[in-house]
């Protein structure tokens, strides 16, 4: 391994085989590949992501890595290095010892216990601040637009509130149980949103914060990208600096929710103190 531009390290594939003990401990995976736990020679723990199905030239890949590597923010994982050898593309990030948000929300056997509402809200705000800080990224020649990030953030925010995955499935009555649709219907219909909060923390949740989170989440997942807020607006809403009005139910949700009230305008500034 060697240092390249800035503080990034360039690894050989053999280096990363050694670092990860031949990729023996898998931490997780996603659309772009699998992530493995490793340790550098100085004992620094790392997460090594093997990118799969990415066809890029070495020069382009290094240019992108160099750009991402300059990003530093308290709410963003730091990129430590990369490997670009023949067709192999790997990224080396700092390791998150406490695991992923997904694990804390959905694994009932987690030794860390249930995330409190206060912790969830701070996570939601931290992620929003991190996304606000970033420029759109380009991976494998496909643009990841800021509005796509906003949509993904909104779906994640629904999961933080409900404590369950946003997966449509039939309930006992035969209807599809899809939390974002349920939350949207309650917002528009003036229902009791507290009943939609993760039952494990329902008595702990702040009513105003929870409603604020559901409203901005629903704005984030609007079908029309132009209706979605910027991440800067999301941050201000979660901080209580902007007040969001009742959003329209996204067209994709309308088969699963029946609005009883018309929506209002997008947001209004709070009067100054």
C-alpha cells in the first residue's frame, strides 16, 4: 500500500486480501457490492467494499476516488483508500464499530437494545446534514441526482419512525401494509400519527418531532422531483426552523391510502421570535 494524492492510500488486491483475511468476515452488502471487515497493519479497523459489475477505466475511477476522498464531514464516513487493479475495484472506509442503522432498527436480537426516539431523531438530522454537504456523485456512468438522494432519505426516515421496513405486504384483513402510505393517509386525513410510531418507543416519542419527520418524509418521496425539498430545507425543518404543511399523497401511494383533506402549500417560514 502507498499514499497517493491527499491522505488516501492505494492498495493492491493482495493487500486487501491480507487486510480482510481473504474477505472472510462479511459485514453486509447492497446494490454496488459486498462489504468486509478488515484491519490495517497499524490495527485500524476498516470496512472494505468490493464493487461488483462496475466497468470503469482506471483513470476515471481514480479521479472519482480522489474527489470523494477530499470530502470530510462529521456525519460522513471517511474514505481511507482504494484498489484499482485490472477489473477489480474496491473502496476502503473507516469501520463503524456500532454497526448499521438497519441492524439497530430491524434486528430484535441486537445487543444494543432499542434505539430511543431522541437517538433516532439525531440520526435522521445527522444523515440530513451529511447529504446536504455532498455534491451529486457519479458511479458507473449513472448520475445519482440530489433529488434521488432526497427520495431515498425520505424512505429511510419512514423506517426510522416506524421501526420496520418499508415493504408492502398483506395484513390480516387482506389490505397491503405499507407504512409510508399509512403515514401519508394519516397526515392528510388528520389521524393519530402516534399510533404509527414504533410501538417499542411510542411513549418516548416527541409528538411535534414525530409529525415533523413524517411530513418532511412524505414531501421527500413525492413523484414529481420538483416537489421534493432540498436537503438544506430538510435540515431546517428537522431543526424546527421551517414548518412544513400537510403534503399531498404521492400518486404511487394513492391506491393504498384515501385522503380526506386537500393538501396545503409546501412550507411556510415560522414567524421570527
